[in-house]
C-alpha cells in the first residue's frame, strides 16, 4: 500500500491486489467532496451514491487547490510518473500480470457515459438525423487536382437521378430529398466578370506554357459587395462560382477545336453490362468490344432511321431541299442563301418533286413484314469528277445501283468547262473516254429525276459532293460517311476504301486505273445493308455513349415522383433550336422557343408538371435541360446558323433586341451590363419558379469562341483550295503560326463557369 499527501486538505490512497485478493480501493478526500470508493473484487460494482468519475475530471489545469491534480494522481501507474489505480499490484517488477486478467481500459474522459469497470462495450450507433433538408455544398475537405469539366456536372446529375457515382468535389446532403434536376446553359457568362479579368487577360496573352496552381481549380465565393451590380442576384442564389473547362480535340499539345458543351452534358457513358465486365476481366482483351466480334448483338433497323436530318444535312454541306423548311421566314432565308451561293434553279439546280415530308411515308399494308427498306426505293449514287481549268471539280461520270446491286444508270457526262486534269488515278476517267460523249448535265438530271419519287431514298458516301456535282436536291438521304463516323468527329471522314476493308473485308480502288463508280456504289450499298442488319451501334465511332435521357428512362422513379406519366425518369429539352431531331429526340418533352422568356416559362411549366400536349399531361419532369441565348446573341458569340430555321429565329431576335449582326464587334460596358442584367434576372426567375427540393445547375458551356471560329473557317477554306490550287494561288495560307493561334483560341474558348445549388 502507498500513501501520498497532496496538501493540507487532500489525500489520495491507492490499494491494489492480485486477482483473488480482497479489494482494490481508490479514495479521494477533500473538504468539498465526500470520500468516493471504487471496489473491484472481480465483478464491477458501483453504488448509486457514487458520482460519475469522468465528470469529475476537468479538461484544463487548475491553480492552487486543484481537483484535476489529484484526479490525475489517481491514475498514476507503478512508474514514478504514472499510476494506474485499476492495475494489479506488482511488488516484483519482473512479475507479469496473468494473461487471464487484463486490466480494464479507462473510458473516454471526454464522453458523457459513466465510467464502467470491466469489459468494454461497443458504443451504440447514433441514429441518423431525419428531416435534413437536401443540399449541395462545396466540400472543404476535397482536394482537386485538375479543373472541373462539364462531364463532372453530368456525373452529379447522374448521381442525383440515376446510378452515377458520388462526386468528390461537392458534398451532397440527403440525396433522396432532391426530386428533380434543372440544368440551364447560359453562354456569355465569363469568370472575369466576377474576378475583374486581370489574371485571365494575362494568361491568355502568355505564349509560354502556363503553370496552373491548385488554387485555379477551386471555386470562388460569391460576395455581393465584390461583384458588379448586374451579377449580385446570383450571390443570393449561389454560394460559389466554379471554373469549368470544356473538352478539346488536341494532338501533341495543339488544340484544334472545342467539343460541344451540349453534347458533353446530354450524352453520357453507357454503363458496362455483364459482357463488358467479363471482357474487362480478360487480361488478354484491351479496349472496347470490337465491332466485328461474334458477340455483337445485332438489332435489325429500318433504313428510315438512318436518314440525315435537316441539321445534319446543313452541317455536312448539303443543299437542303425546300420541303424541310416549315416557315415562310426559313424558306426565304434558305432561298437567299442559295442565290448567293449560285445554287438556285436559275443556276441549273433541280429540286426533286416532293411537296411534303409526309409524302415519303408508305402505308403499313404495303410494307413487307421484317423488311428493313419499309417499302422505300433505295438508290445508291456515286460520281467521278475531273478538274476544270478554273480549279473547280466537274461531273464526268455518274453511276446508280438499286437495293439488289443492279445498275440502274451509268452515264459518262460531257463537262461544261475545259478540262485541265482528268485525275485518272482517282476518277478512272481518261480523255479518250470523254472524247465522243455528248450527254450533258441537264440530260443526266432528267434521267435521274425519272427515278426519284417521294418514297425514294438516295444513299452515298460523302453524298453531298455527288449531289453538288449533279446539282440536285432531295429530302431523303443516307450518307455512310455520317453513319460510320470518324473517331475524331466532324469534319473528319473515313474513306470508303478504309470502311470496305474494315467492315466488309473487301478491297476496292486497288487498281492503277483509278476508281470504278459502280464498284464504289456497291461497296456503299453493302455498308448501308450491314448497318440496317446490325443496328445503329454497328460502326459507330462512339459505341460507349448514349443520350442521357435514354439512361434516365431505364431508372424507375419512386411513386411519389410521378402523377400522370410513365413510371420511369423523364427528361425535357427546352431550347431555341428545333429539338425533335437532335438531343431532344430521346427526351419525353421537347419545346422549341424563340426567346429567353419562352425558355423561362417552359422550364417552369415542365418542372411543375403543367405541360399538356394533345390531351396528354406530362407531369413533373425529372431532368430538364434548357438554354438562354440572348446574352450569347448580344455579345456576338452566336455565329450565323447553318440551319435556315434557326437562322430565321436568330435574325428575328437580333431585330427585337436591337443588336448588331456583326459578330466581331464588342459591346460597350453599359450595353454589356444591361445584357448581363437581363440574363441574370431570367436565371433568378427560373430559380424562384422551381419547386422545393430541385437541384439547379447553371453552366456557361464555353468562353469567347469567335477567334476560334474565324481560324477554323480559315483552315477549312485552305484545305478546300489546297486540293485544286497551287500554293501561290491560294487565297489563304495555313502555317504553324496560324496553328498556334488556333490552339490558343481553343484554350480561351474552353474556359467556362458553373453554379450549383438546391432550391
């Protein structure tokens, strides 16, 4: 037994014994506290009068008459500096405690639980707090190693609504309480509007490699007293503004284009299925499932599913048939464009006799069951050209085959201009072949038009070049260069020879005598047949992607999430452009608007389930994507649209807003402030109209794209002229200087911003 005096009014007595001894006693005495005795005789025992020992341990030192000192002294071990009152007495330092007797561990001195001697009990789990309002907040503990991308915003959407992985850059509270997601793209907003832009300007003008620090990756807190008046309403909605980077096409550190910010949000990766998981386990297999694998699941598809839309036709430089334009304004814009480009009827062009798109439909009773042609007549066209003295390409041969591969038409054409180069190594045409030819282009047009009906589909590879040479238009077209896209996307195309080798195991164009247009047409026919037999994914350069609406449609919605529509998640596209043929094709609802005000109203109606169409009520939409474009238009970032319908809407908006149509003119500070204030007001209206529990995401998509667009157009013109002209005769020249400028312009154009909040 040991006794130690701690002062005139304090004493501590500690008695220890081996297992089986009488007792272990710890005694504390002072003037303020009655003696407390804790006895251990093998079984823990505490009387009701005994107080909570842990509560008598102060967390800081006291001066003078200190209870904490005597409490700590009671915990001293047999060592001079520490005493464990619960350890057995060891008079012999070499004697060990028996293994059957383990000294109990002290309880957590900072907890509120009583000090229980004996076996430690696992603390009970605290029940999760219910009723927590959902939130998406900046995760202070997050460590970012690169800029956020639009794909990260999409991953957040998929995490909230589908089967996506949880984000690492934000903390999501009560995910199940978030009932819908609204995403609004607002081109024209820039980070330098919030930061002053000094650092941004410096980085853009630096030609050396930029050194990016982790601070550039993190969001900036919005403070109303530190941002312009036009932007202050955003600080009442969002807490931070995030730098968001778009994806670029680059090679060797040189950037050549910025991928669509719309596609980055609305096209999602396909989750790996069981087959993909098994192939991933196979250490000998690398990359995705090959398209020619026997395990590829064929999905026979009608050829009408592969017809080029109006947008695709204009994107790939087709002269669009007038039947595609639904409004008088759009038809007028298209007519003026054709006259300006020398593609009008007065210039020798011919439009096929189709009065409406509905004329192409075939009655169900006339369609053979299981037929991929669905009653349509399919003609495959291929043309050969020669180079005229002025450098242009002129028609020299046209070949047409039907669905069975039979030759319908094969004509040599007398050029309407003197020939400078017959391009025999490519066209197979020689001067001797054309010496006695008298068939003119107009005669060929008449012969071909005799085969074209409203139910005829024209097929070809790079079909726009053939139809431009023939100077004809037709509404129903299928282009294998679009259906078998290049891995790098438009404007790149895979050659017919390469596609025949890869998918048909066939060698074409291997003779020294040049191409054979009949052989090329039949190869193209085999490709379109294979596409119809195998399905849309066959030959697709992006077989691992799908529309986000299709992925959401596979997710079953909780019963409380729908009232009128399907039991699966629904989506909507509310945009300025026609959405039924593009990304909105897979959406439950697609709305075409002509102003930002209509977009605001459309988003409110879709979020509240107020949209009714042909006696069908959609109910509350789970995922809504919309776009505000008036700020983009005011800043000159909305370039001239290829689609006549879209261009007509753009011109109407320019007139209504009183904005100059010149794209490279910057707004004054006051005009820019007014345009920003209008757009911010629309964002606030959308937020105010959303039901509670709605995740609201705003992203700009890109930065200023004007210089990038100018240089890209310059490069395309150079590539066209380079094929037919000498270097000295080129109107534009493309060197490493222009390539470096384009790369820098792409870096500027990919810089965007984003905001995230839960209403």
